[in-house]
């Protein structure tokens, strides 16, 4: 018995990074409490979120035990499977609220675009690892083409939020691989010059979201309703909040999508400026820890993938908080480890597992 417990402890915790766990556990706890508060009046999804988190933790534990070199072998097949699944969505996908983003597996629905949040940066990191000693401009050009395929397929669904996250993750890998600054500057100039031509290509609701950002009152009961109500909820929380389960904007159902995209408004109303500050601090600690892991990674593949995952956490949190606060357009990006979700939450835990794999296997190599 005395030898069994150490073996069990080693089996469970050997490949888990303690600092990351100490950051994620309070995020999960606060997220679960906030989902419960956001839905207990009508449709309590807290149990479902607990199940999703449990599945995510198992996935994180499993991925953390896989060596980064083994993960690299799955990079290209995973990317190709993801692109095929995205293509299938257009033919046999399930349409919900005007968007065709899901595949039905009978007992459950999955969103293939979530797979590409990990598969795209993995494939790009594998690609640059392959040409590590002689990366040329043509390699960057092909990398952008690899990124364009999933980005365009996801944007076409339409799912602007996920396409932005996938695109950002891919761009981070390309940037960390040493993309020349003159190419970056040229791309930015070209993007600004092309913006008038992109505007007509956007869907009507996407154009309206951008206009609403400038002045939500032009459609207060339509497209501007989300931003107006979320900013009222955030402001009404004051310095210390109204308390758990006491949010009036939340429980009178003024906040739309309050358990998913706009959960930050629910949290801010109940915990105030102080609570929001602590939440942001937790995200900063998460990003800082992931950056430390990335910097100390032992291979180019691990550094590129770790950097992309780290900045993806930042992008997700920044965009969500920005859109709920009314400083960015509403694009449907969930708040990491807080928003209710199935596939999206499991994807986040899978990303954490990769970061833990990069850290713990590096430590094992040192030993």
C-alpha cells in the first residue's frame, strides 16, 4: 500500500504543470459559478458545464502525457482531417440560427472548426520545423496558403469569431518562425488598401456589427441591443458587484447569450470592478506561465506551437472582454474557461495539455 500511493500520485500528476493547474482551477470554479448564476432561473446548464470540464480535464491529462515529438507526427493528418470535415459541413452540416457549422454524429454534435484551432498551428509548426535550417520566402507563402484554406472555409459558414481565432493562431506561428518585418509592413499596407473592397464582401449582419460599434444607439432594440445591455450590466456592478445570484440585468434576462459570449457581463455585474480585475489578473498569469514554457521549449516545433497557443489564449480573452465592453465588434468569441461550451471548452483543455507536454517532457529530458 505504501508503494501504491506514490505510483498513483506519479501516474496522475507526473505530466501536469502545477503552476498552470493553480491558475486554471480558480478560473474553472468561477466559470462554473457564473454559468450557474446565468442560467439557474430558466435553464441550468451548470451540470452540463461540469461534465464538459470533466471531459476537458481527461483530454488535458491524456495530451499532457504525449511527447511533443509524437504530437508533431499527428500534425499534418489532423490538419487534413479538419479541412475535410470543414468541407463536409457545407454538404451535410446542421444549420442553426442561419449558420451551418456543425456535424451531427447522432448522439452529439461537433464543430469541426474547433479542431482547426489546434490543428492549424500544429501543421504550420510542423512545416517550419521541417525546413528549420533553410526557411525561405516561398515557405512563408505556402504557409499562408495552408492557413487560408481553413480560414476561408470557417468564414464562409459564417463564423467570423472562430475564423479570426484560427487565422490569428496561424499568423502567430508564421511570425514566430521569423517572417521578415518588411513583409509584415507590406501586408499591413495592402490590408488597409484592400479594406474598401472587403467591405462589400461582408455579410449584412457583419457590416452592421461594425457600424453598431461606432454607435449602438442606431439600432438599440436590434443589433445594438447586445452591447447596450452588456455595458449597462458591467457599469451597474460598480466597484464590488451586487453579489452572486444578485445580478438584476442577468436575472431579468436583459443580457443576451449570458452563459456563452456575454458571460463577462454577468460576472462583472455580480463581482464588480474588483472581481473583473482579479479575473483579468488570472488570465495574465496564465499567459505569463505559457510564455515561460514557450521560451524554454526544447525544439522549434514546441516553441512555435507554444507561442501560438499562448497568444491564442490572449486573443480569445482580449476579444471577448473587448466586445462585451463595447470597444470591439461583436464577433462571437467565448471567454476562455468561463463561457459555457462543449467542443470549444475541450479544445481549450487540449491546448493546456499541449503546453504541459512541452514543459514536463522538457524537464524529463533535463533529468
